[in-house]
C-alpha cells in the first residue's frame, strides 16, 4: 500500500489505529487532519498531495489518516465537503420567493469563494479536476449531484439535470477566471457586482420553461 492509499492490492481497511498513532493524534486530530488536507490540496494540487504529507502537516501518524478517512480520495472529498454543506444549503436556496432563487444561488456561490477558509479546498478541486479523475468526480458529486441537481429537481422544471449542468458551467467558468487565472477586470470586481450580473442567468437556467 502506498502512502496515498490508492495503489493496487487489497484496499486498506479502516479500523483502530495503532497505540502509537492514537497517542500521537490526541484531541482534535480529525479536525487537524482535515485542515492540513485542505491546505495541502490547495497548495500542491491532488497529484502532488499524499496521505503521508497530510499526516506530517497535521502532526499525526499516517495510520491515523487512514483510520479516519481511508484512501486519499476519501480525504479529498471530506476536506472540501465543509465548503458546500448541501443538506443546509439546498433548503436555504429553494425556500423563499421563486423569482429570487438565481440571486440566492449566486450569492451563496460567490460567498464561499470570497471566504478564505472555504476557498482553499475549492481551489484544490478546480485546479485538479481538469487533470485527475478523482478530483473531477468530487466536483461532479458535490457541485452537480448534491447541490445543483437537487435544487433543480426540487423546482420541478423540465430537464433538471441539463439545467443544473448549465448553471454549473456558468459558475465554474466564473470561478476559474476570477479566482484561478485572475483575469481582470473580473478578478477585482466587487462581489455584489458579480452577483447582480450572474443572478438573472442562473434564474433563467433553473426556473424558466
């Protein structure tokens, strides 16, 4: 088994870590691992991040990372999940006036990118998804299936999956240009300006017949 937990052979089973690993972990070890993972993935990308490197940054034994999360793919998914929290976000976006759903979605999306704590794992996803299937799978899973597809389905519109993909393409394109490539003037535009421009398009994608 390699340090990223994704090599051939039987996958590592989650279980109780060794006494040494448990002792080194201590209180808050899981949270430290997640924080270290977010930083490592954001700074190094998916390919160059390893379970061993995450463990070193968190100050724990690699066995403890495997104990809590299993493979590197699972650490990656857990590290970015906090940015979306779909169980809380979806009801908040679909509740309220239907004619303002595009604005609520745009405000949520720009808001998580503007927050440095949630921006880091999102940068890791965007930078890695174009070259690594595991990162692309996470992006599809969280942004499309767990967020946008659920929103579109709850709105009871034709072709909800297609509409969700259109909305995702619009928002991910903005994310790449503003936060990854940093193209001006988009990169320095006020968040409220972006929300005002993007909201009508998202509204049309998700609600109009």
